[in-house]
């Protein structure tokens, strides 16, 4: 009975989609596990949209289709392209991509449609889409040299910009693993290589390799050495003991589990309120209770932490971090370590950021997010 009901619902949804396509004249194209509208759409004039014009949509019910989603996202602005990921059963895979004419319209779509409530009660998740241009090749032959790898990659697609090969020892038996980070000029070039590189290596060397997306660029020295980068140097002048509320017996800095991208907290209103109640003067541009959406504590968390440490004679905070992992949704996880000379122990934890936010570098995003977590730790003490 359950299967029968499910099939009836699916048939109604498909029929509604077909009726909408017939009524509107919209054409959808099935390409490599995705159903695509536009790219460009009819009547489009001008060049293709640039970087930052696409949004990533997740938490889509599996029986919801373009007859609902395209009009919803067109309500924000003209769509250049809409891609719904599909599986072989005819259901969608729960996520899609919408590309607009420019980054401003894409940002408006995120503001208006993130956590939009669907008829089923589900809340949509809408984020900036990451233009992936880096591939991580793992389990490569140990004898492989950079020139040989470049020759293989250039035969698969154009656009190879940089290749870094790294061999590292694993375990205690002296086993080694070789991997390579490959930077491409475009997502299309990287995608073309990703589809073929595994088969080429298996045919040429008789061994399987792994291929994964990397969602951000890292300096070559960081790829090779995997070391944290200190950003500031604390002053070494002696200071009086910090205020008593920082030395509470409950203050035990510890790693914080890396939050899921969907529920990743960014507001730091509660630490501001807590510190204000403790009698700490806040910077004038960090008003208590101000919404992050209007330029409040989210933007000034790093400034607030430095002002707080200065006011309480704790010394200047020293930030360091290292890369941990990259998620399929574009979020990147870092382990951080913040040393504040006047505190009995450093603050450590994990934090997720989304690289490439308009107007912010990766370092700015990291410093801001880490400062928020440190403020939260201090407020909870």
C-alpha cells in the first residue's frame, strides 16, 4: 500500500511537470545525471554570467520538480541556467544549482530564499555555489614525476595551471603515499579531466587512483608542509592578572565538533550580551544585540576580540590554523589555535567557512569565524 501511494504521488508530480512544460514551452535537457534549463535561456543577450552568479540549493524534497522550483527562483531575477540533479528512478537527488545574470542577483536569491518554507514544510537551504577548479589525485604511483603527470593531464583537457606532487610516509612500516593537487583555469576543464583520469591511470599503470574535488586554493608551501600559519605576534610586556571571570574553573578550552554546514552558527549576539553584563566596554561599532545582517558583530568579531583583550590587559590574540577537510557543499573545515597571553590555556577547536564570500578573502573569513568561536567560549566560561 505504501508503494502504491508513493507511485500515485510520483505520477501526479510528473504529470504536473509535464502539464507545466506544455503550458509554458520551457525545454529541459537531460545531461549526465542532471536535468538542465537554459544555459543560456531563450532570449538571452550578452555574455555568460561571471563568477559568483550561481547558488547551490539543497534539502529539496525528492518529488519536487522544475514546475515549482524554476518559477520560485525566477521570482528573484532572470535565470541564466537551472540544473536539477536526478537519479535513475526519476526522483531528484535533493539538490540543484541556479545561475543568475550576476553575483548581485545571486546574493539576493540567498537572502530571500534561504530557509524558504516549501508546501511540505521543508526549509530550503540556499548558499553561494563554489566554482571548483582543483582536483586532488591520490594513490598515485611512487615513481610518477611532475612532467609525466602534466603530459597525462594535458592530454585529457586544456587549462592545467599548476601541479604539486607530494609523497608522505604513513604508518610505522615506512609505507608511502603519493598525491597531487592540480589547479585548472575553469570548472569545465577540471570536470573533463575528472571524468577520464581514473581510467587513464588504470590503463597506463595498472593501478586505481582516487580523484576528489578540492574547494579552494592553497599556497604551494602549505600543501607541502601542512603547517599552521601564525598571523600576528603577541606583545611580551608583563600584564596584571586578567579579570576573574576569565579564570573561572569552568573555563576549559577544548576542541569543538565541526558543525554541519546547514546549521553552522555565525551570529555572536550572546557573547556580546554576556561580556557586556560582565562590565566589559564594547567597541562603539559592535552594539549589543545588533543583527549580523545589518553589519553588527558578525562583521566585527575580530575587532571585538582584540578590543576586549586590550581592555582586560590580556595581550594580543595570536591566530593559527590548518586545513582539515572540504565538504561537497563547498564548506571547508579548519582546526584553529588561538593563544591569548593573559589566559591560562589556548582556545582550540574546529570551524567551517565558505571561501569566496563577496568582499572577503579566505583569511578574513577565517579570522572572523574563529573570533566568533573564541568569544563564544569566553562567554560560556
